[in-house]
C-alpha cells in the first residue's frame, strides 16, 4: 500500500509527456508519409503546348495528397498505438485504462496537430520549388494567406484526429479479438459488393460524403468532434472491461 | 537581384541559428535520436520555405487578372479599331493597345512590305501623310489574349518584330518564348467550405490578333508582298 496519492491529471500528464518523447517511430512514419505525399504533389499534372514561337507548360500543384497521406497516417497511428509494443510503456507509471486512454488521446491530438501543420506547410515547399527551382510563374493570385493557413490547419487537424479516433476504435476492437483484423475489412468490402449489386451508393462513399461534402464549418466541426468523441468513449468503455495489462 | 534574393541567405542563417539555439537551450528535451533530428530538420525546411515564399512572392512577377475584362476589352477595341480605320482616326486608339512602335528614314521611292507569318497574313492599314517627311511610321496594335485557367497573361507575350532592310519593311512573328506556369489549387480543407470553388477556367488558350498601322509619305509607292493584307485609308 502506498501513502502517496497520485491524481489522474498527474498520471495522464506524465504518460503523455513520456509518450511524446518515447513514441518516436510515429514521427518518422509521419515524415515518410508526408515526403511521399510531397513527391506525389511534385509529380502533379502538367500540360504542355508548343507552337512555332510559343512554348507553354502548365503545372498543376496541390498538397491534397500530403493531407490525405497524413489522414491515412493518423488512422494507422490510431491502430498501432494500442499494440503491445506501445501499451507496455504505460506500466512504467501507475496506470489504469482511463489514464492510458486519455494520455493516448492527448498524444494522438498532439501528433495530429503536428501532422496537420507540416502538411499545410508543405504547400510552401512546393511554391518554393516552383518559383525558385523550376522558375515557374504562379498563376493563381493569393498564396494561402495566414488566415487560410490557420483555418486549413484546423480543418486538417480535425480530419487527422478523426482518422486517429477511428483507428483507435478499430485497434480497441482488435484488442478484444483478433478476428476483427479480418472482420472489419471483410465488412467494408462486403458492403461495397452488396451496394454494387443492388445499385446503391456504397455505404463507404456515404460516410465519405458525410464529412467531405459538408459545406458548413460548424456542422463539420460538430460531426468530427462528436464522431471522434464517440470512438474514444467507445474505446474507453471496451478497454475498461478488459484486464489492465492484457 | 531583388532585395529579398540578396537578403535570403542572411534570413536563412538567422533562422537556422535560431533553430540551433532553441535545440541547445532545451537540449535535455531533445535526446540525440535520429528521428528527432529528422523531425527538426523537416519542420525547419518547411518553415524556411514558408518564410522565403511569403517574403519573396511579392518580388516575383506573378499572377494574372481574371481574363473576362481583358477579353471584353479586346472585343470592344476590335470594334473601335475598325471604326477608327473607317474614319481615319487610328492614332486616337488607347495607347495601351500599342504593342510596338517604330519609325524609319527612307530615301527610296518604293517601299516593299511583307511578312513571314506563314498562313496568317497580318492586317496592315496604310495612311499617306504629307506631314511626316521621308519617314515611315509603324505602330502595332495588339488584340492578343493569352489565358491560363481563366487568368489573362497577355502582357508577357512579346510583340511581333518590325525590321526595315533597305526598302523592305518586314514583319515577323514574335521571337520564341517559353512560359512555365504553375497553378496551385486550394487544399480541400479550405476549399470544402467555399461557395465559389476555384476550379480553374479551362486550361490554356491563345487568341492572337494584331493590326499594323503604317504611315508613309504622300508620294511613296507601295510594293505589296504575298504575306500581307493591306488596306489603304487614302
């Protein structure tokens, strides 16, 4: 029996700071994914035309690929943070499922923020290369204002964080039973086939439209935060029913 | 070299020095692991690119205006030019449509006018004038519109060349030009909530049209080449 009382806040804080320093593999995978995305963005689409006295090349750039890769990275991170390799580190501290989950959520939020900021910043790298290495003229006028940058980062953060949450829930289900590794992809593929046969809009596409086609910022924020909260709470409830160290 | 191009290396050094200073100040939080350094270098590169672009972009010759106005103006001026031709008031046309202007001394009694624009004879309007002495004055009005994704980038195009060799006045196509344009789409997290999405305006188009106005002395004879279409005002 220990006389020292440890508050949940202190435990979560310690675990979070520890995870930020210890889980460095997530950073290297983030950089790798984003560098891939940047290469995709560089390759982009280009169009060329040459007449007798005029040669025109138009290069279309977008960092959507970088953001998409970051969202995917968020999903993978959400799943893998619950693997034994990472959960074992929690037991360095006095812990329970609540503190472990809360510190994981904070860690995922921090890395999502890092990923969103770097993904949005990568546009400037493309602009830099376009302007000073490829000597291209930028046609479109406004080069992402500070307001757009902050707004874009916030929205990208919500996407990455949501993706982490979905990954976390799936990771939790896999903790209960490994059959979910097969069951979840099978359900997705099965629904695609079934919707295809019945000539309906695929369910996966409906989910995609639910978030990506939302034109109201407030509704989008509500949708992503509520879904993320649902995923994390569901994960916590499921994990709480399991032994602390399983 | 712009001020920014000159100062960039210094900005770079200052930022890098700042990054290193932060690293060494909080060294205990930065264990010397490759991933941490990789992350640090990666974010530094992105930040440097951002700083360089945000400060440097103003110094570059960027960006077109929506081409609607320019197109409309070109169409309007086309009408104006034809009216002006009929009324002999060509010099009254707005000077911004003049893409080239030259005058030459001529001692010959015959002036040969030709062009090397294969398959597209330039339209030349000739006005005889007693007031210009032994000179030939040439003015090219450009109605050309170059459009990239709905943005007018016409000013970048060189005007046709005017050359006087002996008594031959030769018009040739503009010298070879290479344009490299970049279009940066808005990221979906920004674009998703905008009612007016910037999806571009349909690639590239070039509409070329020039009207060449030539003033010659009253008594000068004109020898028309095969490569020109000439209209005499008087």
